[in-house]
C-alpha cells in the first residue's frame, strides 16, 4: 500500500484541537488507562481502534477484519488517517470528514468533557472477504469515547459493529448521567439538537434478550405468560420505537446502543417516582449560555428558546435558578 495524497486532509484542517507538548505526550503514553483500553480492545469480540487526535494516526488497531478489510495492522498504523480512503465508501469520505470536524469543534469538547459518555456515527465500510465480482460495503456503527489529558482531547477509543441503521451519518453524543436523551448533529444548519433517547420497557428488553439467544416467539410468549398475538404486537412496538423493520435489526440496534444493559426502565414504578421528584438537567456549554442570555435580554420566552435550540425548558430554568442565566 502506498501512502495517498491525503484525500482526508480536511479531517484536521478546520479543527480547534489544542495540541500538547512532547513532554505531556510522554506522560500520556505511559498512563495505565490507555493500556487498559488497549487490553479491552484486544480481547473484545467487536472491532476497535484507538485514534490519536494529536498525531493524526492510530495508536492501536484490533485484528478484527471489520475495520482492517483485509489490510494488515501495520498498514493502518503506517498510513494513519490516509487509511480511510482505502476502506470507506467514496460517497461517505466527505461526510466522515465533516463528522470528525463536528466532534472536534463541538461545544462539548471544550465545556462538557466530564459529562461525555461517547459519540456515535455510521459510515459504509468495505465488506471483507469480498466474494462478489464488485466491491461491497456494509453500514458500520461506531461508538467513540473521547479521552482527555489536562482538558485537552488526545485520544478516541472506538468500538465498531454492524449497524441496524441503513443511512450514513447519524452523528450523536450521549452523556453519562442522562440516559433519557442525546444530542444529534444537523449537517444542514451545523447545530446540535437535543432529542429523546429510544427507551424500551423492562418486558421489551427481556424479549430482546431472549430473541438474541435464539428463543422463538412461541417460546418467548410462553415464558412471559402472554398470547402469541400479544407478543407480535409488542414486537411491532419495539420495531417502531427503534426505527427498524425486523427483530434481527432490533437486536443489533439495542446491542449497539447498550440498551440491553440499561438498568433504568420506562415502566419501572421506582423510576417514574424518581423522575417526578428529580429533574434531569443538561449542563449547558458557555457559548450556548451566552446565546440564551442574549435572547432572554431581547425578550424571547423560555418556551420558544427551548424549542429553537432543542433543549428541555427545565434546563434553561435550572440555569436561571442557579444564577448562570438572568431572566428579566
């Protein structure tokens, strides 16, 4: 493989990434945490890699062909970002570059580092081995956890799996303390907007777990004591909630989005009680606070502001209550 004339150069031309010194990097590379992530990736059944945002290369790549696509780990380590044109669909390369810049330039990287659980996105990658006469691609779901050092973004720990979604993009950011919503990036207006997360009931998750084990519908209905027709209705509800068409797609979606391991349940009486008594507030980055304050000063209502920027009204009211915003 020869190194390309970086078709992905704009990955790092438009970012606001803060660089670190050689001394700092020596400290980062010696950290036990990074070695821990490398060990996790090496034994995981999922494909994965550790991307080095500072040096614009890969710090580690697992041996799974889902990402390697038949190339060697040495090829990836040598080429760095220039490896992407070899495996990513040509129509998704520019989109991948836009998502990369959107992540690096997002307010969360600058203001909400401690709250970020992970970013996620989808792109088409070559299918290997290719047994057809033409190159085939498959949609791959990426879950990227940012790693900071002295509040500077240094690495991304990325896990990959086949996606249940059929479109490229779907750039989201999830927050550790809030499982009820996520922020999604709009490529049209280049803004992040809060959206409600897909939630399944305890029974729906139990059904998906059984289905993932290969239990058929009749056996599932018998196990939970419902009619077969009722189970079919529940399955339809699951498909609609997740935006998929089959139970196989639902299993993939729920697995990728860590829903089968979620301890919070939509139909749990305890959770409903806690939700009524404890609001979940989103920490607003400084630039968004300044924009909101400017709109409040001009007389715009909290309701219209929340709708415009796609956040809960309670988050604005909480910021007012805690003195971060002033409402006249």
